């Protein structure tokens, strides 16, 4: 059962590094689904809810840390202006990397399942349900962000750098093609 104090439903965020259809292993670790959520700094409601959920996770996880919260705890909320200064998509934003061993459900704005994998991509906008929890592994201590489910709200400029076919080509007239 997820704890309501450590769970957040974000406002409108931008999906980046959206690896939500197939689990992938990163650096030889367990296969996981993941997405980076780019949160505008202007969305103070979401940012404050995330900060509160991180604090709640710290309090809950004290036992994992021997009863007190370590000073060098790794935290999941990162500042795009500091950590990704050369990436325009992260300007004036925070970001969080969320992942899960379980496949997220992906729905549209009417909460209908999205089955077409091309529909949800790095660069589109949506909301996410995320959950914060502590970890203490191999000397690494911190708060991690679990990925719940995703809701696509609108399209955005793809962040992959790859162009879309409809942007590359205009429709061709059949007669010219056969000539």
C-alpha cells in the first residue's frame, strides 16, 4: 500500500528519456521502466508537494539509516539550471528521474489507455503519479522516486532530436511518382 504522504500526482510536466513501454537495464542493473519528469519552477504546487513527500520519505526511512537522517543523502529533485545548464528543455525547471519494475499504465486526458507507443514520447506533456522512498545500498543512501502511472495531456517538441516523417515530407502526387 502506497503512503499518501510520499505519493504525488504532478501538475503538467514534460516527459524526457521516456522509457515507458519496455523495461531496460541501466548499467547492468535490474530492468526498469523510467522517465525523467521536467517540472517548471513556476509550478510551485507540484514542487512543494514533491519536497513535502521527500521529507515524509526521510522520516519514514529513518530506521534504514540507523535512526537518524544522514547529511549526505542523495535527493531525487534536481535543478535543471544547475545540473543541465546546456539543455534548453531543462531551463527554469526541476527534474526527477522516476522508475519502476512494474510497467506504468499510460492514459490520455480522458483516462483512456494509450496503446500506440508513438503517442507518448520524450517531449510530450502530461502528469505522473510518483512515490518517494528511501534506499540504503552499497553505501549509497538517499530518497528514490518510484514511477506509478502516466497521463498524456498534450504534444510537445520531441526531445530525441529525431524528426517526424510528417515534418520531413510533403504528400507526393501519384502521377509524378509513376512518371
